[in-house]
C-alpha cells in the first residue's frame, strides 16, 4: 500500500477528505487511530485543523509528477494547438410533495485547449458564457454574484493525471488568486451599502467561504470536479485508449443534505462503436455500504420536516448518462445526464444536463 500525508489548514469534513482521495472514512480512521475528530450538531464528523492525515493511495491511481513539472510555470504564450468549443445546458427542478418549488436553467459555453508537453497533457479552460434564469426570480441577484466568482475559477490551466484523466494540478493558481482578490474588492465596493449587522455578517461569511475555496488549491480542484462539465470532460479517455469501460465508484455531493458525500457504483455499457467514435451508457446507483440512513433522517427532520410535515421515508440517488467519445482525437462529442435525488414522495431534486461540442 502506498501512503500519502495530507495536511489540514482548517477543520474539514471527514467524508469530504475521503471523497477527495477516493477512499472511505473507515480507511482513514484505521490508519490514523489518534486523529482528533468531532461531530457537528447534525452528526457530521469533522477532522480538527492543523493535523497530518495518512491517506492510502492505490498503486494504479498513484501519479508521480516529475520534479521539473512540479514547479513549472505555464505562461499565457503557451500554445494550445488543439481547441474545442462546448455548449452546456443544465436544468435543476426542486419538487416538494410533487409540486415544483423552484426551477433553474443555466447555459454555459467553454473554449478548451489541449497541449502535450514532456509526455504530459495540459488543458486550458475558459468559460466564455454563463447565463442563468431562475424561478422564483428574487434569487437571481445571489446567482449573478456566484456567477462572477465562477468566471474566476473557470479560467484555469490544468495538468491532467496521466493515469485517470482527472485534474492533478492548477498551473495558474496564483493568477486565479490574483483575479479573486480583485473581484473581492469590487464585490465589497458594490455591496458597501449593507448596514444591518446580521446582513453584513452573513455577507462577510459568504466572502470568506468563497475565498477559502479559491485560495487552497486542493479545495479549488475539489470544487471544479464537483461540476458536471468537469466530471464529463476530465476522464480516462483523455489520456488512454484502453480499459475505458470498467465498473468504478465515484463520490457525489448531496444537494439535499449539505456536506454529505454519497458513493455511487457505476457500470458502463457500449451502445455502439466505430473506428473513431464510441457511444457509452453509464448507470450509477447509490452504494449502501457507506450509507448512513440515520444521519440523513436526522438532517431531514431538522431541515425539511417542519415545512413538508411528512416523516422521512426512503432516500435514493440515481445517475444516468449517455455520451459519445471521439477516441481518435480524444474529445467528448456530446453527453446527456439525468440525476435524481429524493426522499421518496416528499422532496426531489432532478438535474438534467446536456453537453455538446460545437464549431469553433
């Protein structure tokens, strides 16, 4: 077994650390018997700050980054000779007792560049469009603020893991931080009119949390990888052409229960294939192995039951995807995803996502 040391700057949720390294909370506890852990009011386990956590890493997922790449500066004049443009549309619908409560549609456009150097793949991400419409409309001002922050995060040059196709490093992290610091000043100036102490405190907390997510590179990578575009684009097909369709596990963060990482078991089926393209169906279902029903029921009782009135029933999470991969040039051509998370008959979130590669 290969072990890694992960140093905590602040308190972090145990499940989030486990999800970040594709291991279980139990494995972390087993390797760290003296780890200081505390529980929140809802029973969520947190690892106390300023500790070093031993993490098990599988040999097949281990990536050794050469020393000359570890500190290599990737500049704006690096030529990303292979480029593609993507348009994506995401619809999120929340229902309570079968009645739609809110409905959000987000349309995004990305220009992606790929560059191979020293047998490594670098990807340049640029979000060029980010359009959102939401009902009820009173929430749109908050979303506009979030979109400004997303634009900063999504202007990134990324080093790709040579084995998994996932993100290994953000090469221009310092520039992203610089842009965030400027945006933070602009946001503070724009909302300088806030006088009520409670509102001011909430605003300051929001800015602090957003900054923490950007300033720590590992947290920023986790945040990017939580977005569907990054999950679809950054995959094994980018770096290898074999063993693409084996079953696997992947963590997803619950949208109903904040901070809860859910492990899904995936199977992959080939629907059709040609010399240059392959169509794939992926089906993901909730793994019951690390599923804490009592914790979710308690969170449901605290958060939703006062509004819905009905007691907790049965929790489920499902994922369905159809995608087309260009195996010759190693691009994803299109994808359609449907995710359904629900407490049966009580509350449901449906996410529908469409991705399409279009002309430059």
